[in-house]
C-alpha cells in the first residue's frame, strides 16, 4: 500500500527535517517502511528521555518580565532567547486563552480542532501547498511537529548548524514560514517546529537552538485513556489548554501520539500530561 495525497505530504514534511530524508522518496515509499524510519529516528530521543530522570523539572526561564530587556532603540526582547517575537508570542497565548475559555471547542472533530490550533498559533491552514511553500498539513499531525514557535523577523532564515540532533543540516524553513504566517498576529512568523531534543534541560530543539526562540505552546498527548486527550503547555511546561478531540479519521495514529509523549517523558513538558486522569 502506498501513501498518496495529503498523507504522503505529512510524512514527507516530517522526514524532510531529518538527516534520513536523502535516501527516501515518500511518495513512493510503502507505509510500513516509512513508519520504521520514524520509529528509528525517535528511538534515540526516547532513550535519552527515559534516562533523563527528573532533571528537567527544575524551574526554567519564563517569557515574563525578568528576562525581558530593551535594545538601543527601546524595543523589548527576550534576553535569554533573543529570537523570540514577544509580540507574536503574547498574541498567540491570547488566542489560546480565547479557545480555552470556550467550553468544548477543543473537543470537536480532530481536523476542526487542528485548524483552530493553527489559527491560534498564527498559521494559515494550507493543506494543499507544497512542502517549503507554506504547507501546514503536517502541523500537529505527527509526533514531532508540535512546537508552536513564534520567532522574530531577524531569525526567520536561521539554519541548523548541526547542534539540533536528528535534524538535517540546514533545515531552511524561512520561505515556508513567510508563506504560512498570519501577519496580523505580530512581528516575525510562526511555525510548528520539530520537538526532537525538547526533553533536555535546557531544550535542544529547533525552536530554542536554531531560532533561539521560546515556544508559544507545545501539544503533548497524555498517556491516560490511550492518548485521546492533549494538553497545550507553554515554554515552562505550564498548562494553557487541553482537549479531547473526536477521531474523525484524520487524527494522528496511536503510535504517533504515544511517540509524541515519550519524546518529552520526565521533562517539564510532560508534567501536565501526566496529570490527566484515567477514565474507567
């Protein structure tokens, strides 16, 4: 059986961020083969996470006053992660708060919920665009592309110099970010960056290393009840919102949801997911 259409795009976009991409063309790769690639790519991350103990539970810097500084022109920036668009991050958080204030809005059919997450994150819903030209069909649709990063205009064209492990050298995302970002949300752009390395303290993922930016929120699937509930947490791992969407046939498979959680197990980003109770 072969992947076609949007499903192929999702997997292609996922693999395009790893060093394994060069050996495979997903439009022609059998699904089991592609799945094994993803699982193999996640093994090292899961192993690191399982051996990390609770080191990531230590308090981390926040995007609140205390880390803010002003440049020579009086503009506010994050002194620890200067690539953060503070304006955009705050506007995204406000949108998430609006969603959270509406009961049941994140409990509907998955594709509807995903579109709301894109809107909250300052991203367009572009499921038919080509990868690299604003395609967002992969956003929140696999274990990895779940970090809503709000980066400033100055860092949109930053590349991975090799410090983000498991991600292709280069990882040029700037053009796609410009295509997909909603300009009314603020300076810079938004993207669902890869969470590989997020379990470390401090995080060693694309947002924090390649873009030197905080995340506005991260989606983590909770292990209780077969990973049917997700939480949205901020850069410190604190809860912003949660939802239990209906599986409309487009929800990420159980395997992807489980990998999503395992990539951040025992870190600050898993603490809210761990609080979700099991329902008998």
